[in-house]
C-alpha cells in the first residue's frame, strides 16, 4: 500500500509557510528561515517582499549548488536578530511522544532536523510501544532498536520515549554529540552511541549473532565512514539491506527505510526491500511505502523523501 504522509497539525514549532521558485520559507520555533529547495518548481504564493519581511535567516547557495555531493554548499545570512542555536519541541500525535531538538546553522543548508520525518517518528514510537508492551506481558527483555545513519537523533528519541533499548549510529562524531545534546534536552538517558561506518557495524553484528527488534535506516546518496569508507547509495543499498535482514528479528519486529535520493521511487524502494528480505508477492509480512511531503499554508505539496516500512 502506497501513501502520502505529512506532519500533523499538532506540531506547533514547525510550519512550512510558503514554497516556490526553488525556495521554501519555514518557521522553526520563533525563527523563520529561507532555504533552497530544488523540488519547489512552482511560483511562490506570497510576494517576495513578504518573504523578506518574515525571514530571520536566509541560506545563500554557493557555487556547488545543483552539483551532486555539493548541492547543499553555501552560507547563512542573518536578516534580523537571531540566535545561532535554538531549541524546538516536537509534541507528537500520541500520548508520551514529545522531545526537544537543538537547531543550528550548519556548514550546509541543514539545521539539524528534517520535519517531513515526523510521520516516521510517529510510526517508530507506535510500533516500539507495541513491542515493549508485548515484551512486558511475556516477561521478555525490552526490545532493541538500531538507528543507522542516525544524524541528530529524532528517530532515536522516538524509540527511546517508547521504552526501547536504543543504539544510535552515525559516522560523524559531531552529529552524534549533537544527538546526545538532544537526548539530554529531552530528559532522556542511556542511549548507546556508536561512531562507525554503518556497513562495518551491521556486518559485525551479523557475525556475532546480535538481533534487533527495530531497525531504522536513513542513508545519504553519498557519504564516508570515519576511516574513509565510501558509501554510494546506488551501489551499497541492496547489500546493506541484505545484512540488515540477518540482524532483524524474524518475528515481532519492524524496519523503517527512508531515502532522499532523487533517483529513487517508492516502488523501487519497496522492491529492493522485498528482494533483500526475500518477501514474495504472497508474503504475509506487512509492508507499506510512499512519499513524505510538507504542505505549505497555501496547500502546495512539497515531496521530499520516500519511505518503506515493514512490520512482522
């Protein structure tokens, strides 16, 4: 089943105000930002002067904009008084799902959160809670959730809030430190932090026979491990999923895959998952896929990523 999903209206600290002309005007907490958005191919609904009046901070693309691997390069420009770092809160659509995220202006156009991922956070929280409740009923240990390519950790916080033992892995030490800050801001603790190449880690876990009840993957199109290991989505995704299949519990488990690469569709994502997990057309395993989008205040839908989720 394919679907189109977006953040719920209950999230008061984020808003896509307008989009168009390859830009988006967003509000994160008290600040409004203008950032490039190549997928916003239509015209803006608001006049340019209104964008300028609203913006606290604007990202100016650099010479690499539009070039693979360099498309996010550029510089930040403050239009009005604004802090370099600030905190927003995610108040979810389910009781108990809330956490805090520290945002900031990175060397690229990112600020530390991808708002369209809220639907995945809701899914992770809901399914983890179900697994925790089942484990408690049957006297089993708490479920273990592994978050690969975990960035600043919103998905890790969702799983931790639900009561799982969480392992958070990223190859960049600075973003793992950022994720730890988010954990502390959210008054959580005991997340396991790993700075390592994701493929190496998953292969080692498979050799050791370690198993997880939940696995989350949000791989980039291109990347490098801490020791220079190369990641290219087109070449590595299927192998990664085959390895993930060997460490995901065969029952009472879930997996979430998110893909931002422009060359990938929901159909492709679902097919590669089905092949890696050897799921035939008659499989009883629950699998869903679709697009994650943001709706601006004028009703324009901005598609940003595709997801595949599996529950068994």
